[in-house]
């Protein structure tokens, strides 16, 4: 019987569970009997729970106890590593979103202010006022804008303004002109 595997079947009401034990048989001459010294053979905490076992059911120096603990730790470490990977991927997505929003904010800032002023603001400095000895100021107005708005659909007004501003933008870019946009009370 030495080094043989034994299975012990236990009945608990209608449920029949089997627990495998690993150990060795020792013959006791004085009692003319065999003594089996063994411990439950499980590899995971879940198996222990299914069988109704606890770590205290294992001898202190049993390798099965260490195996169960190592497997549990590996399972937890694997779960944490997966969570870290997911968090890293989420952070990368958010970083991309932040960079896109920063580009939008920078673009808006450069559209509203001269490049030199925008760069000073982005560096956290207060831009100094500049003196320009020669400037030209153009004020424009759309004659009859209020009556145009009253006689057209809103989308038509938006398309008309979009075409007009796009043309102004092309001309200001072509002639390296800085424009300041204000909207009157029309």
C-alpha cells in the first residue's frame, strides 16, 4: 500500500463528495494495524471551499498548503496585472482625448489672438502691449441683415455667414493680416 493514492468518500445527506488524500501508509507492529498519514489533495482555494476545507485542515509543513497559497497569490497577481493593463489603456485613451482638446483650445486661442500673444499666454506670462505705428482698421456691416434674417430660414443665414467669413479668412491669411471679430447688436 505504500505510495498508493486513496480516495475517501463522504456522505452528507444526499450530497456525495469525494476528497482525495495524499500521504503514506505506516504499519504499526504493536497494534498490528496500518496508519494512513495524509492531507487533502487540492490545488485552489475554490476547491477547498467546495469540499468544505480550511487551511487549518492541512499540516503546517505540507506542500499542498503552500501550493494552494501560491496559486491564490498568482491568481490575484494576474487579476491585478489585467486591471493595470486596462487602466493603462484607459489612461492612454484619456491622454489622447486631453491632447485633442488641447489642440482645439490652442487653435481657438490662435484664431482669436495674435500668435505672439497666444504663445505668451500659453507659457503663463502676461503679454506686453505693443505699439504699431501704422495700422488700418476695417469695420464691416451687412446692410439689411435684420431683414435678411426675417425673410430666410436660419440655416440659410448660417450658410451665408459661413461663406462670407470663409472668404474673409482666406483674404486675411493671404495678406498676413490680423483680424479681430466682434458682433454688433444686429
